[in-house]
């Protein structure tokens, strides 16, 4: 006679694998649906260049806004660093300046390698 615990474990395994297959099928269906929607939108854009141009301009504006936001965050970080350095005792200030300098030097060198 089978142990009820073993029977429950086997049922859980079977149910789990069935759910995995169902999840894969649902994900695949969503991907197909997304592809169809993308194709329909591309066709519509090709038929209407004004909308395509408008979207392009909006994307450029968005990129510009994100870059301005990043620049503002950098300026804020710089001002915050200055404030922290001004408030720190001289001994710690020297250590912090050295740490900031080496950190930014390393990061800038890595960034410049990409160009």
C-alpha cells in the first residue's frame, strides 16, 4: 500500500510540472500577441509618417529631459559632497577628498575607455 505522504508528493510534482507547461504556453502566447501588436503599429507608422515624426521628436525630447535630470543629479551630488566636506573635521576631510578623487578617477578612466 502506498504511503499517503508519497502520494501527495507525487501529486504536487505532477501539478507543478503541469503548471510550468501552462505558464510557458501563456508566456509564448503573450509574446506572439506582443509581436502582432508591434507589427500592426509598425505598419500604421509606415502609412503615416507624421505620427512617426511626432514620436521621434517626443523621444528626442524625452532623452534630452533624462540627460538634464542626470546632469542635475550630478550637480546635486557635487554640492552635497562639498557640504559634507565642509562639515567634516579636517582629518576626515583629507581622507574623504582622497577617497572621492580615487573613486572618480577610476570611474572616469573606465568611462573614457568606451570612447
